[in-house]
C-alpha cells in the first residue's frame, strides 16, 4: 500500500521554470527560494541570480502556478513562465544604455568639484553666486539640484529597496536606499537650517548621495555586461539554428519557416548552408562542420545513409536529407536544454552562500544602526554617525556572494558545451572533481563499435557462413552486421523461431533443426561438445578477439572470430586518467581472455569479463566500495542501469537515447579522452568557485569593520561612503571577471 502511494506521488511531481524579475543581489534570490520552498508540496526550489530563472520541483496536486505567483509577488518580485519570456524576447530588445550612468557621472563630478574642491584645493575657481561662505544657501541648493539626476536615474534603488524592506525581504537596493536616503534627508534638513545657522553648510552630504548611487549604478552596469558574457554559450548555440529551410515538395524546392517543416520531409542543403534539422542523407555527399555541437574541429564526411545534425554546416557538396527530428527532439534543442538546465540548477557548494545571503542584509542593517548609535553616544556628532551608517550599508552589498557560484558554473558548463561535453546540472559538475574511479563499457566506448570478422575455422567454411548468415539475418547487432559484411551476403530468409539469449548468443530453427550461434556456454547448455575447437578459441581470445561458435542440429560447424578495434585515443585516455590518480575499470561482455587482452592493451587497473547487463549496476557498487566515488561511461541501452547507479553517469553522444537520458553528462565527440577533460573541467570550475567565495567572504569581513569605524578608534583610516560604493561595485565585477577567466582555459 505504501509503495502504491509513493508511485502515485511520483507521478504528480512536476518541474517548471519561471523567470523572476526585480532581483538585484543574492538576498533577493534567497528570499524567493525561501518563500517558495515554504509552500506545501514544493520538493526543491533553485533560483539562479545570473539567469533570473527559478526551477521548481513540486507536487501539482498540492501546489500550483498561482501559489508561486502569489508568494513571489507578495515578496516584491515579478514572476512569469520562462516560455512566455522567450516569446517576448523578439519584441523586447535587451539592450542596456550607458547614458543614465554617464549622465549621473557628469553631474556627480560637477557636484564633487563644487562641494569638495574648496576643501582640497585653495582658491579653486567657483562662481560668486554659489560661494560657500558668502552665499551658503545657494551653495547648498546648487548641490541639491546637481544631485537630482543621480536620484532620478538611480530611483530603482528606492522604488525596489524600500518596499522590500517593509515586506521583510531587504536586499542590496534596500541597503543603498537606506544609506543614500538617510544622507539625503539629513542634507535637506541642514539646507533648511542654513538661514539661521550658516555653519550648517559644512554638514551637507549631497555629493556622497550622488557619487554612491552613480558608482553602484556603474558597478551594476559593468556586472550585467560581464554576466551577459557568461550566457554566450547558449546564445551561440541558439544562433546555430537557421530560421528557414529549403524543402522538396512535389519535386519543387520551397523555402519555408523551420517550424513548418515536418518529419519525413526532404531537405535540400547546398554548400555553405546550415543543416536545418537532424536528418538522414538520402542522396549526395558532403563534409560537415560539427565543431559547435560536438567540439570536433575536423570536418566529418557524410554519405548516403549517414546522419547529419541540425545546426552543423555543409562545407561542400549538395545533399538531400530526410528529416528525422523536429522541434524539441533535435540534437541542438537537447543540447540547449542540457546547458540551460545545468546553468539553472545549483551546486551544493552554493548552499553556504545562499544561507549567508538570506540573513546577510538584516544583519548588516543592525550593524549599521548599532555602529551609528555607538559613535553618536561617544562623539555626539550626528554627521559623523550618519557617515558611519551610510558607509556600512553601502560597502556591505552581498552581490559578490550571490554571483560567486552561478557565474562560475555558467562559464564552466558553457566551456564544456563548446568542447562537446554536456553537463546536466551544477551538482554533477561539483561531484565530478571528487571521482576516484571510472568504469568504461568496452564496446562502442573504448572500441570503434564496428567489429569485423578476422578468422573462420571450420572444415566447411562455406556451410558455416551460410548458417551464420541465416541466424543473423534481420538482426541489428554489430556482430550480425560484421558477419553479413564478411560473407558478402544479403539477408537470407527461411529461419524462424528466433531467440536472442542475452549474453550468450542467438538460437533459431531452419528446416526443423536448430541453429546455435554464440558462446561455448550456449552450445554446451544445449548438449554439444566444443572441445575440438577449444584451443583455437583460447588462442583467438588471447589476441583480444571475440569467438563465436556455430552449430547446426547436433553438429558443431566451427568458429568465427571478430575483432573490434580500439578507438585511436583510447590508450591515451587511460594513460591521462592514471596520471590524474584515477583508477580505470573495463566492463566487457566478452570472455575472460578477450577482455583481459583489451585491458592489457589499455593498461586498465581492473577488468570484469562476461558481464551481463543486469550485473553492471552491481559492479558499480563494488567499485565504489573499493575506491570511492565512481563514474560510468557507456553507450548502450544495457548501460542505462549502471549509468544511473554511478555517482556520475556519462553517455557517449552517438549512444542510445535511453543511455543519454540516464546519464548526467553526454560526451558528444565519442572520444574516451573526454573523460579526463570532464574531470579537469570540474576541478577548474570548483577551484574558481572557491576563489570567488573566498573573495566575497574576505571582502565583507574586512570592509564592514573598517566602514563601522573599528580602525578609526585607534586613529586609523575611515572608509567614506564613496569609497565604500566603489569597493562594493568592484567586488562584484572582480567575481564575474574571475569566472570569465575559465573561458580561456584548455581542457
């Protein structure tokens, strides 16, 4: 009964993506996560500050979209379905102007010249009408007017920050609004008292208000520009898909929008054009550039019957190709979805930053208030206390903290995508650098996957091949194709009662007698003796070849030997992993001698032979007990359980759809060396995240006490609000810039 309940619950679980607007720092994303996670029925909620995407896993019987909208909007943020945002992208051009920042900067510079010039330099030229000593009120009023452009262009800090403060979800905007707002109100009050007390002109802070807002605006502008670069991988992938395709309809070539092309239609692709969709070449030949999709720099030759990938470029030749996949089923769409999901989900390392960000703003506000109150108690100087209050609030922006993890993950997964390595989520990226052992499936992963017949041992080779072809006719197994190709024969019909005996071979009936084709075990289980061919079988197996026994009726006809060549980079891949201190394990369905020979050629640390599909997942558990975290790399349907059982599952790009769906990482190039590249990518990304987090924590740990006046107690320096604003802006730019360094790394 409990099992049925769990099954029903799992069927009602749903994942949705929403675009959250109005977020400006880590405190915002933490607030959204907090209010959504509290809803009954929400299993997980991830909010990516960089992309603005919220990914929610929830029970649709307990909670719905209207609930998400209610709590998110109540918290002070906007929310809409991610698909809706994409549709509006064509209408809303996301171009950001620097004019507001430049305008604020110009007026702030003039304001700074007027307010601070006379204090820093003697006899600085100023119009007599705004002379500080002779016309103090005009002097103050001019500063207020020069402050207005910064207040206007930076009004978002107040319109966003103040409401969020009252809603109990203060963020970076709230800190800036509190600090700048307090200085502004105090300065306006001082301006009104000048007529009765001219000395009040020395207590104006308009320049601090304008410069702080301008510097924060500049920092956010630079930060947004840098953050957009982290999205470059997805943008480049999206640009690969053409808007139109040339389709052959009623023997006439027609240019039609891509969304109108149907499965089964014939594409016409000329030299220099992009392949619109996944298709099979039915006429013509060409070379394709698949670099942006698979990371493979060399052109790939395409002939009749070969698959071409949508988004790749036809370098030469004219081809006609039948459409296989459209819409979200195309390889390009899956790659984009992979990268988006990877960038939308957080790594476990980010939980610390999220936890801190959630309480950071309220704590900083308390520190600012306490610092200001204590300084006022001891010095009785409200202007000085206000300066302390503003400095603490402005310098303590948690932006760098919130950007530390997502920017590095976005650049890391983007770098992987450019190299043909698709990573499903940030958690996988983090776990991967802890891998201690990698298990490789043999066929199709470290070998070419296209075995060829190398030996036939029989007293009547022609007869043996006849029955072998009969048994393998209609089979799509690589060994069947190898036998048919060697015999130079088309499929022969006539056999019936086909049985595919997993891990053993094939059994069928022809003219009332059984044909057995497979391992010695299969023949022996059916009462046949294989001793006459045992020595030859052992010799061929020791050479790394797969031995296939063939029998008809009660007669053993002989043996066939096939060999699946190692991929050119397989040996190098195992060598690279050994240098990295990672154990290598080979899993093979072949007999012990064959599997051990292949393992010897690769210098694998361990080998498992005669492995049946249902045992692979169990072997993964055994490897984990021996070495620690384990990665599994495979390509077939029978690898899916092992891929799921491993800490990290990798599927090669031309593997089965089931294997790819079960995997955490897809290696598009089918290159075994990508195993080491994945580990390197993970190590570099996690190192970058740790650098970012260290800087973010270190920056706040050092700057907040200085801003609060701790050093000033011992006659040390005091951090002004303007320098605080500059330091805060630069900290965010530094974190994003450090993450962007990953783009230039080689895997």
